[in-house]
């Protein structure tokens, strides 16, 4: 039986002490003990988000946070600009459509970063846009987008800037307040080192003005209701409070390491993984790789399922393929949250051997050596 190694961009590996919190006896979710946990968690989330705003906790996947950030911010019939650069960025438009919101898309080739100048042009053409919906880390392509620069553009207008940080928050630099992000969404199963089940939404003053201007069609995902209960360190409806207990343990880990140190660790692992992939003659898919995962093109004549299947079957390393229009064309290796240098090296070693088993001419140790050189500070900077 192979030891499992979960090297996917979510769900990601969960530390043992966090898992043990889930084995404790269940407490009542409205007890003083449960509220005290939320007090601590609320402060820890603010540090991760780099914000002074309250961070509201939803019991859902990250998509629930996205839905809340749409239905509460833009009224039916209103207009939103969606920065469409991947499978999950397109979800913003799908949610808008579901709630009768007009979505104007700024389409960017998958794997390329969104151009802030094009965002400015879209805002000039659509001055009535209530919000701009973007993505920090596009999980489907392994691309990190210039959220800071886009935030500067949007801040000059009446529109609010809403960001999907589900696979980015906690893995790559993101400073909500400083970068003028009005609404930031995240999920539990990525860099925050938890199982799926919790979502987080942080809302700034500019966005609250939009939210307070109309009555949302949402009930369960009402941010007004969440804000009201957050003042009491509570939630409107039954929360996944066992996960919140585990979140406290994860946030303590994050506090001990330091958010900026965590960003640096992820950047280093990303650079090392990229170096290893390129050393094998493989091509990175993204022109601006995100720090939490590495995506590369499948070699000609092979299938992504062959590579991933061999890595999983022989070495217990789980990776994922592409989604949407790039399904079957790429392989994605996750390295976010509870991962370290040896996790990256072992994944690259498995990749080397899997490719060799599949008939590719691979020099053993080449990817591993390239990654080690990065970790030792001797590697050349990686360019996509």
C-alpha cells in the first residue's frame, strides 16, 4: 500500500494537529466556548487577509463565497465586469447570469495574466458597472494575476473590486486593504490547511455601501445577516463549527510561521517546481505562474491521465489535469499550505520516473537536482 501524497491544488494536505481537532467531542455551536473560538479565528483571518475588515465565515465551499459576493453586491439587472481568464474566472459570469446580472467579460487567453489596461478600458466603456470580478490565482491554469495593479485601476472608479482568492490567499502575497480589494473570498481546503467546508468573505466599506443600497435575493448567503451575527462572534445559521475549531489550529500554525514567511516559502517551492519541470524539457503552461501550483503541458504523444495515473499508482502522488477547454492538455502539481521542500522534490522524482516508465527519455535526477539548486540558492531564475 502506497503512502498517499496529495499534491493537488485543493484539497491540499492537512497537518496532523489540525486533523486531531476534528476528532474531539462535538461542542454546541451556540456555546460560549464556540463563540470564543470564533473570536480567535476572526483575528487570525484578518492577518491572513491583511485587512482591518471583519472576515465572515460561511459554511460552504469557496463557490458559496463567490455567490455571496455576487448576489449581495450587484442588484438584479445591474452590470458587472468579469475578468475571464480561466475555468474558475468564468464561474463569476455564470453566477451573475443565475441572478439576472449582466456580465460583461474581458476575455484573456488562458495561461496569460489579465492586462490592467484592458480593465481600465472596460470600465471606461461601462461606467455603470457596479463591480469588477477578478481572480488572484486561477487554479485551472496555474496563473497568478496582477491583482494589486488591477485594484489601483478599479479604485479610481465607482465600481468595487471583488477577488476570488480561493487558491491564492495564504499561498501568495495578497494585501486586501493595501491593494484596494473591496471584497476578498477564500476557501478552507487550499492554503489554509483544512478539509473542504468553510468559505470566507471579507468586505470593505466601499462594498458595504453597495450591499446596503438594495435588498439581496439571497437568504442563506446574506452578507448583511452574516455581518450582524459577526458582531456577536456568531453566524446566522448552524456553522461547521468542528471545522472552525480545526481552523483555529491551522491559523495558529500560520501565526507561528508568519504570513510573509509563508508567502516566501510558497514562492520558493513554486520556483523549484518550475525549475524541475523545465529541466525535463517540459513547457510551463502559464506565462505568470501562481505560487500555489505548477501547470505544465503534456508531452506530445502522451495523455495527462497516463502521467497522473502512473504517479498515483506507483508512487502514491496525486496530481490533477486540466479543466474546461484545456482538459487533457496539462498536468497540475499543487504545492500549497502544508507542503515543504521535500514534498516538491518527491513529486518531481515521481514525475521523472513516471515519464521514464511511459517511454520518455528522462535523465534520472535532473528535475530533482534543478529543484535542489533553487532550494540551495544556486539555481537560475525561472522564466516561463
